[in-house]
C-alpha cells in the first residue's frame, strides 16, 4: 500500500468512526421509532413528511452542489489563494440562503393548500407536519455545503460528528414521548409528532452553528466584506458544474419519491417497511462508502488539478477493492440473517409481526445491493473530480427511467419487495455503465483485478455464513428474553467476521493487512508509490 493510499484509508477510517457513532445512534433512533410509531399510519405520516427536507439535503446539501464545490475550491485556492476562496464562499452562501428560504416558504404553503384534496389519514398528517419540518431543509443544506468545504481543507472527522445531534434530540424526544404516551393511555400520537418536528429544528440550528464555528476556526469563513454578486464568477462556474448533477440528483430524488408514493398505494405498512430497512442498509453505506468516497473526492480533485490520471486510476482501484472487501460480507450477512436481525431490532412496542413480515422481502433485496450501492459512492468521484458531470447525468437519467418502469412491473407481484428489487437492478446497471465509460476514457484501472477482488470476498463470505446455523441452538441455550437473543446474535456475528477474515487472508486478499496497517504499523516516511493490485 502506497503512502498516499495509506493516508486515504486512514482519513476515511476516521470519518467512518465518526459516522459509525452517528449511524449507531441513528439505528437506536429507528428502533425507537418502530417501537413508538409502529409500522402503520403514524410511521407513514412521519416518514413521508421527513422525506421532503431530506430530499433537499441529498440534492443541495450532500448532492451536486457540495460535490461540485470541492474541485472549484481546490482549483481556486491553487490559482488565486485562500482570500479569493472566502470571497467566493460569501457569494455561494448568500445565493443558497435566498434559494432555500424560498423553497421553505413555497413547500410550506403548498402543503397547507393540498390538505383538502388528500383522503388518506397518514397523507393528511404528513401534509400538516411538513410546514413544521421544512425549515430543517435550510439548516441541513447549509450544513452539507459547509461539510464539503471542510473536506476540501482535509477536515473530515469533526464535520461527521455533527450528525450526532439530530439523533440525540430525537432519541430523547421519542423516549420521553413514549413514556408520556403510556401514562396518558391514548391512541393518538399526533402531539408526539409535533414535538419531534420541533426537536428536528432545534438540532439543525445547533449543528449549523457548530459547523460555522468550524469554518471560522479553519480560516475559511466567508468574507462578506466587499460582497458583490456582479463581480463574482463562482456562481457561473458552479452553475455549469452543478446543473448536470442537479438534474441527475433531482431525477434520482424524484425516483426516490416515486418509490415511496407507489409504496403508499400498497397500504400503510409498505412505506415503513422500505424506510426501516433502508436505515439498516444505510449503516454500511454511511459508515464506509460515504467516508471513503468523501476522502477520495478530495484526493482525486487534487490529482485532477495536476492532470495526474494515473493516480486517479490507482485511487479508484484501491477504493473499489476496499468496498468489496468490507461490503460483500455485509450483504451476505443481511441476506442470510435478515429475519433474526429485523426481529431483534424492531419487534417490540407498536411494531407487530405483520409489520415484520412486510419488511422481510425488502431486507433481502436491499441487503444484496449493499456492495452495489457502496461502490457507486467510490466510482462517481472519478468523474466529478475532473468536472465531468454530464456523463453521470445521462447514465443516471437512463437508470432512473429503468427503475420506475421496473417498479411498476415488480411492485404488484412482489409488493414492497418488488420496489426494493427494482432499486437494486437499476443501481447495478448504473455502476456497470459508469465503469464501462471510465474504461473507454482510458482511466488506468484493471477490471479483471476488481472482479477477482469481488469474487474473493464473496468466496470467503459464503462459507463463513455457515455459522448462522448455530444461531437457533445458541438462542435456546441463552434463555433470557431479548438479552439472550442479543448475545447469541453478537456471538454469531463475531464468529462470522473472524472466519471471513481468515478465509479472505487464505485466499490471498491484501485488504485485511491493509486495514491492520492503519492500527498497528508505524507509518514509514517517504513518497515512494507502489503499484496497486
């Protein structure tokens, strides 16, 4: 492993650790949501309403704008210095703030106007909640853009910790609300949904304040003195880069919304089944793939600024190998062990066995797609770092169209499982087309080596999954309710991970050793690069 790759992996592991804390708390939050809100109308209302500000977070905060901003900042600093970067950021923040404020007002008013035309109970509740939640879109989009700015300064760990706040606020609100709900012995959870919405706003405001402090501390706070929209070129440059990604991101979010709206036609259990399972799958994507992708984006942008295509190819190879090594066993684990996993996490309180059954097929298809979903986060920086936005856009539009068509075909025989399968197939097509385009463009990576890495990970994970047959015996012997099941689960998980690592090493995999270097080996100086295989 080269010095550069050591730094990439070490930085991504730091982000992954911070994200792990956030996502584990998020998992606790989701488990509380399932216990308190159940898998029916109240859960559907909350998830449909919260979907809208999250849509803008993905589109503007963590999507095209944040992605385009990294190479723009990197190139501007190399050409004109840090002060010009700060002036450009003042223009970006002013324009984005006005745009987001207009979005909040339009969607809040629109939700109120739509209420009389909606018939289902959970849809009406969602529209009533939306004006309370929409200001969060302003906070979280600015937070996402600030995170991209800090990533360009090689600051990864602290921005990732900020996401803990939302989970802290909602976990406290759900726990307190549930206890009060039990005391009052009422069937309505509407007052709790209103309080949760206010807690979301409080967490967003506090997180934004902390991120602004980080900008100031790192010396990249926007320089508003002498502010002028007319004399800044950054909006025009960003517009050219962002527009293709914005169209692709908007289409992707339209596809996500279509998924949820189609699922809502299948009954009140379908949306929670997709959402709760998606939160489980989001754990490995957020912990590993997004962390690695954000570090690769910063490193590839610097390589692209120096027209170093060889380094970009090596980084892509390295990133995909690490994704396959970490995510293929996760996929096998979730697919094989999905029923005990879902039961252990969600089957309590207002979440019933019928809700659990509705989520089973979703977990199978989403789980199988973990390596595919994660690989996409590593492949896209190879385009975006070169300011190549149009080709991913065209591929995205094609795959979104395929996804919607497959939804309509598969949702009726497989219900919500069909929607999950359509997402998996569309993501597989997307990755295949992107890698084919990179190969045609001459980016130096070796598909056969990547295929061998994937096959080695799968060949080690499948035999390791045999330990799952021990789970029923362990669960019977550990007779304590819930705690015994949890201990049996953790024992099986530990055995699976140990056996997978041993088999992967026996099959000649380099990745376990590369991971161990981060924790145990002393970093040896020098800039000598070694080939990637």
